[in-house]
């Protein structure tokens, strides 16, 4: 079907992943704003400007969990003195130092660089799980959403779509007052958090590329009654995100404080449903795996970060067999290649089960389809197919001339991309019908890199 609207440009891709199969060739026409007017295997009669792309296009990947400021410390917590103990909780001290070191300009520059790199790897949308709210002394900015506004500005600079998720962070642990090092994160009351959320909503409303979600950081970081109140009195039509059951110590502390495991408490106290996006969930009981799947909760897996921090391994094989929903994020950004995240998800299951068939059928196609669909829900977007008339053209394009891909049959193409390609095989990324990255070069890369370098020189942590 071709719209009567004026075609601004038509892309001709060698292959396009469309409606869970390959369309080859694929002509995609867009209007001046990058909205899709038609998708067909034949050249539209109205097409004038046609760009022939020897490439394999997939819907852009959805990065459902990001802490942008942590990109400034990626790779810096990997030196371990002999005889010392290092785990998530000691890593967290290094994270606090990073959080206390950046001003708004630097945070924006770091985020823009990170988002440009996400685009280079094929992400077109990101959820910014944002808890760096206040100034370095812990005082709220006059604009409560100052730091969130900087994330939205960074996303605009890079060209990525963003869902800003201001995070309610109140405690230093179950029943504990916050630590001094957490002072930039803290909202003391539900009212304080809702004021922050309201200001963030105003920022998002003014930005075409931005959406809003809301969140409590974790069960340990907010009073349990306030968690209930936040969800009950919060927005009713946007995604709700939180960290869940990431660390064994968190499980132990939760049991000691509530007599329940974290996921059990959540299932018993909140109306868990498809609006819930539960990050990590690496330590679940059999009943919890079944309960989250039954309630249609979405688990947001961040395999590179979970591996780096020693979190644990999510019970993916059991969860998927129960019909559980999932997507991916990059969290601390120790890795930002979505294909590597897919492989880690699959290979960890193979290592613990000694079996290769983590997913039935075409594993690569399943992972791509599930990630994009559920990731879009995490963004606050429709879970419908992303490539359809009226929606923006957001795709990652793999190089059709890459020797491995050029010599692969259509039947084996998706598996070859997911399991055997690397970032060098990414021809580029298109957002809103425009190339933002091509041949590993971002269209605004020089300016973004210069601002990032200035920020790094100022922070002096590398």
C-alpha cells in the first residue's frame, strides 16, 4: 500500500526483516519527516529519489536500561589487588565516586557520546533509568529535572529516541537511611518524587524524540509502603521500571526485613502486569519465575553488566518456556553491542544446561523479534510491529558486501548476523528516515567526541 502523501525518499534494501520474514528486495518510501509511506518488493511508481543500499535492514534495537553517567567509568573498575575481595558492593563505591564527579554539562556530553555509540551498534531507542538528580552537594536544582533534561538534550544531539525514567531513590538499604555518597539520588518523600516526575514530564512533552516512564530504584532503595503508594498514585499509562533480585545479598536482606524474597514481595503487594519492566531478576525461585511469566511482566536483561558485576544468570530457558517476556539493556555500558548481549543470554544457558537449544526453532529470529517487541513496550511504545506505514523508519543495516553475509542464503541470514557478525559489519543506522551513522561514522561525531573529550579531561578519572 502506498500513501497519497508525497514521497520524500525511497530506500532500496537488499533484504528487510519485515513481518517476521525477509522481504527481498525491499523498497521503503518515507515522507520528509521520515515516516514510512510504503513497504513493498516493487519500486513505487511515485518514487523519484531512490537510494540503493546493498544492505540487510533489521528494526532498530531497543536498549531498555541505561545509566548514562556510568559510561564515564566503563572499564575502570577492573584492577583487583591480590588478596582483596571485590564484588558488586565494592564496585558500587567506584560508581558513587563517578556519580559525584560530573556536572550537568559533563553529564550531557557523556550521554551524547554514549548514545552515539549505541546508534553505531544498532540501537535506535533507549530507556534512561535516571537517578542522578541533584547537584554535587545533594541540593535539588532550581529546575528539578535539570539532569534529566540534559539526558533528553544528549539524545537529541545524538539522534536517538529516549524514554526518560526518573527514578525514586530514597534509602540506603532495607530500613536504612541513605548514605552521604548517594546524596545526588535522593527524593525524601513520595511527594518529592512526584514533583520531580512532573518537571520531567514537562521536559519530555517539549521534545518530539522523548517519552516518559516512572520508577522506584529497587525494593531496598524505597520504603515499601512508599513503593505501593508510588505505583498506586502514579501515572496509569506509562511503563514502570525497577531493579529486582539482582544480588544474593539483596535477597538475604529482603528476607530478613520482609520475610519474603524480593520478587515474591512484588507479586504479593503490587498488581504486576505488562507495564512492569523488571531489571536483572537474576535470582528467582521456581514460583517467582512462574509468577512473573504468568503476569506478563517484562524482564530487562543486561548480560554484559550482569557478567561484569558477578550478578548471576537469569533463568532464561525456563522463563521462555513459560511464555515469559524479556528485552535487553546495557546498564553500566561495559558492552553496548546488542548482538553480544543476545549471545551471552544464549551461551550462558548452554553452559549451565550443557544443551545448545536454549530456544526452539530459529533462535536468532526469535531473539530479534522478542527483543524489539518487548523493548518497544519498555519504551512506552506500541508492541505492534515497528515497521509499518505511519511509523518512523528506524533500522540498523548490516553490510551486504561483508564476505560472510554476502555468501549466506536467506534462510541462514539472521543466524549469521546474530551469532557470527560484529560491529564492523554494521553499514549504518537510520532513525526517522535519516542516516545517523554510516560506515562507523556519526554525522555529528566530531562535535560529540570533542565535548566528550573535554568532559573526560575535566573529570580526570581515566
